[in-house]
C-alpha cells in the first residue's frame, strides 16, 4: 500500500515522510542503546556497536538528520492510505483487522484456531487442524499486483508502462478466474456491489 500511495502522490514530501517514518524506530533504538552505554560509563558492547553502526548507515543513506527524522510527520495509517487509494473500508477490515486477530491474541483467534468446545460446553485446546482458506492466497497477490501497476506507471514511460500494466492486469484476471473456479463468483459479486 505504501508503494502504491507513494507512486500515486509522487511528491518529495511524501517520499521524505516515508523514509523518516521508517527511521523513527532506529532513532528510538539508538537512544535506548546510548542510555545503556551511559549507564556502563561508556562501555559499548560488540552487539551494540554493530547495531549503532547499522543505524548510522541507515540514517546516513537517507540524507536526513536525527532532528529531521524525529520531527517528520508520521505516515497515514493503513485505513487512511486505503481510503486515499479509493478502496472501501471493507478492504481494511478484512485485510488488516481480521488478519490481526492472531497477532493480538483475540477471543476470535482462540475460538477459530486454538480451542474446541466439548459436549459439556467446556473449551479445550485443539489440534492444529484448521487449514488456510483459499481466499487467503488471493487477497495479498491482488494488492501486490495493484501496487506493481502503480509503480510501473510511476517509474516507466509509455508504451512500456502500459505494456507492463496490461501484463499485470492479465495476471490479475487469471488469478480471479482461478479463484472463481475454486470458490464461485462471490468475490466478483462482492467487489462489484
């Protein structure tokens, strides 16, 4: 989504925010390491040196200062990015929020994948006998294809951009055709409503 949004916005400010946003965590880690080093009266552990060197490489290649990174506005959240790109709220709910159940350890995650209820109504751990639904293999590739189309239009001149976009569209069409054969036409009906 970020690539697609950057390509659609195509501004120095957007790219700068993207770079700075990715480096904010590095700055936070740098500060934490420096606190530990200060607490040891300047003794830098080898792992800390490697981490600090890596952080410095990332920052120096960005051509941003620590202050510029710290002061940069955060990128929009994913829901806002999807909205800006013209996606329905449903894309965010299904693609991000539902998918986050396992990351956050919600009741839904436990119930669908880790617990089973016996005849007495008691919950017990279940075997890992839940297979991935075929739709899970379609959603991400469709987003990648969409981002690739935006990137090719941003990066390439015509007629190459159109040629690649047409190729990507044919891949998307084939993916949706296969998906329809596996789960029926519900995806097409839902996306056209």
